[in-house]
């Protein structure tokens, strides 16, 4: 077992990198939500942190297992360490949709301040047992743990759930699950989905009634909304105008997300909106500047686009 003193300096050296539970508890007490944004490279990370500092709003930086595989753990940790050292607002580093104890342990040992164990595909008792193992290890290092109950349909990185297998969170099970696992936050399924296709014809409505039922059972406990990208129409149109083919793209209205926050959601996950913004800016710049081979130019534009959409989300939801 790695001792706390032998872990990387990521947590110990930078006071601005905190446990996600610190941000979640503040969100609950102030009746707001903390935004959590996924990143897969330096440019997206820089765009997120720049917007957070501009808005003076703490955020959770999220990386999936495939993002870690793509970037490399050492590079990822070093980049976040640099961001935390220069940030003017608190940040948390969170594993998104960890599928096993092993990946959660790796992230904890590497300096993450929060992890998600997603055993929602297992039966209820197996989900509890797997989650509890992660909680017991994480608590030794002051790392917060998120888990999931119920399943969201859609495809994004490690998540691939068909519509037929999607299931809303059961309120009674949620209360039992929280008590028996000792988790710090719970991702609930109330109508969102992963990826850009959240509705075939229009933006789907969240089941606020189901959320209210869950909240009534669990009390003042941080609930998490996954798949909360708005999939802004103008961003999709920009992508498609420059060669993309994004079809049936509909997201969650910001007004619906605000209603969810008013009824207990304390953490809101966004990934797809950043992917679309990054891709649209990249496609546009390359199309309009065909002779350019300086990566700093088109990646710089993509970074600005990420910053703009993060600012837009923070203004609409967490501002």
C-alpha cells in the first residue's frame, strides 16, 4: 500500500487542488452546483481552467480511463499540478466512470483527489460491495468517492449502454446504497444520457419528480447529474458547416439543469459540449487557413472555443 507521504506532490504542494467533497458540500450549503468538465489533452484543460479563473468559479477536472491511457498518467498529473499551482480558484481532479477497484486505486495512488467507481452494471449487492472496497481505500487518503445507481443510455468513452438497458434510479435503493457504502456523492439516472444524441427529435425532459423522490429519501446529500451537456445548436451547426456530420444532436436545456439544481443536484458533468466546441473551432480554422501548419494557431483557436463554452455553462448553471 502506498502511504500518504509517498504519493506525488500534486495534492500536498498545491492548496488549490482539493477533494471534490469540499466543493460539493459548499454547493449544497449555497444551493448551487459545481460544474465538472472532462478533458483529454492540454488544450481542453487550459480552456477549462482559464474559464474557471475568469468566472472565479471552482470546477472539477475529470478524466476517464481512456483519457488517462491517451495522455499518460504522468503527463496528466503534471499538467493538472501546473494548473493547480497557477489557478486562482480551487480545483479537484476526478476519475470519471472508473470501472474497477484497480483503476480507482491507481488514480488515488497517483494523486487524484476524487474518484468515481461505476459498478452500476452489476446487481445491487455487487455494486455495494465493489463501491465499499473503493471507499475504504480512498478514505485513507482523504479522497472522495462518487458512485452510480441506475444507468444512463448512450456512448462516451467507457460508457456504452443501450436504451433498453437504461434504468432510472430507485429512491429507496439510493438511501440504502448511500448508507451501506459511505460514498460522498451519488450519480443518479433521471433522464440524461451520454453523448450528443440525447433525444431523437428534441431535448429530453428530466424527471424532476423522480429527483424529488430521491432527494426526499437521501436528504442533504450531493447528487450528481451525468450526461448534462446542452449540445448547443449553434455549436453543432458550426461543426457541420465545416465538414462534420453530427445527426440527431439534442442536449439538456440549461433551464432544466437549473431546475435539477434547485431540487438537489450538486454536481453537473459536461463533456460533449467541449468536444463539439473544440472540433468546430478546429475544423473552421483549418478550412479557412489551408496553408497553415502551425499547430499553435489552430489548437489555440480550439482552446479559446473550449474556454468560451465552459464560460457559457458556468454563467448559465453555476454562476
